[in-house]
């Protein structure tokens, strides 16, 4: 039981790192909108591998952060 909790926390830390790194990369690198979208899609695929069946959680928690980063980067409102 405790091992399961520790493993879940480890996966969550890994996902948070990947999300934060990816958002920072999108904001700071000279990449196209299409490249940025591919990064977001890749992070989402990885999140679903780490947490199968939790696609809705990704859409609620992380998608808005990515959307804000994309809007700031590509001047959309």
C-alpha cells in the first residue's frame, strides 16, 4: 500500500517536471505553433501512459496551462 502511494507520487513528480519543462521550452524557444502543439500532444500521451484512464484530469489540470503558454507565445486571446 505504502509502496503504491510512493510510486504514484514519483509518477506525479515526473509528470509535473515534464509539464513545467515543456511549458518553459515552448515559451523560450523559437518554435512554430505546430511544433508547440506536437509537444503538448506528446506530454499528454506520456501523462496517459503514466496514469491510464486519467485523460480528463490532464485536460482539467494541465491543458489550461499549456493553452495560456500557447496564447502568450503566439499572441492569441
